[in-house]
């Protein structure tokens, strides 16, 4: 990776504050309910693990895996479920937890797919949002940070499966 350089876009401290803020809002909105948080593997794992520990109401957790961009940084536009949920979501209050909304294709697909399984409600929380890159209209119910159209890594987000363990969200600059 010698031909790449990293630039901090959002610091660990800023993320921590934002996660607390989102958790507070979610705890208030879902008061007296037990939401099922569905983490979208693998990118959302770090965000989800921090988020659930700041939420002060009872909750459940499950995971779903969908096809990603593979080794490329550009969208293939293809969405496929690679690992489905362990349980029925009928009658449940679903909160999809995602790392980033980019083209919107993944969440648009998941929202429709999970929505067809008769949940009581379905909402989306994303840490990051790149609104400039949308191919389909999609707005998350809770959003941490709107970011410019740059490829970012860290805090769960990867480039070729690397960098997920960084504490900050960084821009990956390719050197000429
Ligand atoms: P969408 O379907 O284009 O909205 O893509 C969403 C998925 O693409 C995210 O869950 C990420 O896994 C991946 N992705 C989009 N942008 C980035 C990025 O800047 N860095 C790393 N992964 C990204
Ligand atoms: Mg993802």
C-alpha cells in the first residue's frame, strides 16, 4: 500500500461524540420498544458495536451480509444477500445499521427486501453519507456525517479488506 496516503477526515473523538448523540436520539425514539438492530456486514460492525453500548433501552442484534464492491472502489450496482438474518422480523421494529450510504443501491434494496417481511417498522441509521453519489433516491432516518465524494476507510470501512481497524475515518489518497 506504499502508493496510498491517509488523511484524517473525521477523528475518533468526533465519531465518539456523534455515536453518543445518535444513541441518545434512538433511545428516545424507541422508548418502550425493543428494536432489532441489523448490522450490515462487514463495514457496520465497528459502528454497531459502539452504538449499541450507548443505547439505553433493551435491544436485539442480528446481521445481514450483502455483496459489496469487491476489489474495486466503484459501484458494480449489483446487490445480493450473502448471509441472511437468523430470525423472522415479522412484527419487529427494525433499525438497519450501515457504515455509509453511497449510491444508495444497497440500502434501497435492503429496505425493500426487509420491508416485505412484515416488520412493524423499519428505519435506517448510517454513520456516513455521500449524497453526491446517489443513483437512487435514499435518505437515512439517522445520519452521523455527510461527507464529500471521496473514498474513505477506517472505523469499519475497508479498501480491499484492509484498514477496518483504524480509529479515525480517513480519506485514501492514491499517489500518482
Ligand atoms: P451503496 O450501495 O453504493 O450505497 O454502497 C454502500 C456500501 O459501499 C457501503 O456499505 C460500503 O461497504 C461501500 N462503500 C461505499 N463508499 C465507500 C467508501 O468510501 N469506502 C469504503 N466503502 C464504501
Ligand atoms: Mg457496507
